[in-house]
């Protein structure tokens, strides 16, 4: 095929004659350059310190790709200001600069030198719906492991730093029906505890409008606001517990105040032997909270793990939705619907895992699925009955339903109830990455 394409290209060049010949450089179209972005960049470069590079920040919501310069309305004039983050070539530290047009001339309106080399969060957002945006900048401090959040905006006609605080995780959303954006952060409190806080920018001041306190060994590393069911949203707080294990709390609201669904309903805690973030697992728009348990380890490292995803129903009770088993050594994940009448178990084999169903009623173990990862050139060695699922890097995932001839009566009915949900192997067996 490659030889054919080369011959076709040569023939095309010969047929068009010498005048039609183009060099490889000419055949490559130049990248599109935004005239507006170039003007912004050229303007900002007149005011940044010498020996710096502009930094492209991809975290801004609502933008495509990364931006090193951005137009933003930080005051009540029709002319937008220009904001940019730069990095020193000598010590790699960052700075933020804002330039504004005064009459016909541009001038530096604000500059902040940061004790930081990396940006963690960057948002340009109108926090109080007054038509004027503010800058939310989060960064890792160079002097320690703490993250710093600062808010920059207009005060008494001057652009300045309005607020700063230490934080661990951050999420911003316009949750309530009022005009304020909720800034959700987690912090390490003064009393050696951890706090979840909701901040609003009201009346030109930052105010705490909601708070939850957690023990000092519960460090909130991820905040996610999303659908807990089709009619209601919640905050999902993922935490490290003693820097080793994990847990998740889910916060809903009553009269504007947050409360823990887990605490209110005395549900068992969503604990994790391996910390894992809450997420939308199957793409249905609903956030799953996850509980997991290590089934097998190899040389002290978890190798086979069972996880259960939980959804919050309309009565704010946790409902187990999906069990999935992951073999890190074989790089395979098997997902099945959660069962209530028994327990699905997994066992590591030489080249994969075997799944069995333990019937509480019958007191018996019923093997029902075998999944293996084999060298692609050795597929024939596994005989018949296996279905090929996925081939990657010379390895193929294969699976086979176990022989059910020995099953009858109530045992077979229970087994069939599980298998009806596992008709298409590719729907529930896949690589982890």
C-alpha cells in the first residue's frame, strides 16, 4: 500500500509538469493565525518583563485549546482589557499581568508576581452577574506544597487582588437561582480539620455561604458538582483518608445549606481501599460514587480489585448500580450489573480472571465467565468457545461463558438471570486504559 501511494504521488508530479511541482514545505499549509489574537499578544509583549515567555493556559472553561492572552472586561468601559500569564526564563516563576486602554494608549493596569511555577486553576468569570468579569487564579506555591487561590477584579475603579486563600480542591458553578457564582473549595482548617466551603462574591466582598467540616485525616482532593439522579444535582467530595485509603461524601442542599446525604441517612460510608474519583462511568450524565476493595495483591501491590458504583435515588438513598472487576496485571475490566441475592466473585488466573456467582440461597458457587489476555498469535491454543473481544499491541482479550449443563432447577434460573444482562461481551469487557 505504501509503495502504491508513493508511485501515485510521483506520477501526479510528473503529469503536472515542472511548473506544478511544489516543495514539501509548500505542500504543508501554514497554520491559521488569528489576527485578533496576534494584536493582543503583540500588545501584551510591550508590558511584560524582559526574559519571559507567555504561558498558554488550557483550563479556561468555554475556550477551545490553550490561550496565552485573553481579552476580558474587568471594568465598566466598552474596551476590553488584556490578561496574560508569563513565566520567567531564569527561575521559571510565574506572573500575571493586565493591560488596559486609556484613551488611545495602552497601559499596565495590574501585575502580580507569583511565588509559583505551575498554575492549577484559571477561570475568567462574572462572579456576581454585573457584566464585569473577575479572574480566579489558583497556583502551586514554590515554597511549599500548598495551593493558593486569588481573585482579581475591579474595586473602586481600580483592578486589584480582591481575595486570597489557601485551598486543596476547587470547583465553580452557578448553582442557586440567585445571581452569584458558587466557588466551592476545600481547605485545611486552623483546628487541624478540613473544610468544604462555598464562597460568593457579594457586595464587592467574598462571603462564606456554606460550610462542612471533616476530621483532620480526611483531605478533600477533588470536588465535583453534577447530577446525582435525573432530577437533582449534588456535590461529590472525594477524600484521602490518612493518605492511604479513600472515601466519598455526597452533599445536597436544604434551604440553601449543604448537608451530607451519607450522614443524614446513616448509610454505610463510601470507603475505598484505593482512593478513586467519583465520575460518570457509563456516559449517562449521572455521577457514580465508587466503593472498592482489593481482592488480590502481588508483591504488596493491588492486582485484582472489585469496585461497586452507587447512584443516589430520588429519596436520597444510595443504590448499588454496577460491579466491576479490574486485573491490573492483565489490563482488563469486567463490568456487570450489581446483584442483591448473591455475590459475584472474581479469581485471578494465569492469564486473566474467572467470575463466579455465589448464591446465598443455595450456598453454592457457580462459575459463569472466563476472561483471558493472550498473545494474538496463540489464539488457536485456547480451543473453541472463546469470543475475541479486543486486540491491542499484539495481545487479544478473549472470553467464554462457562458450561451450564450441570445446572438445573432454581440454580439454573438464578444463573440465567445474571447471564441475560451479559449478552454482548464487548459491552462489559474491555481494556482498563
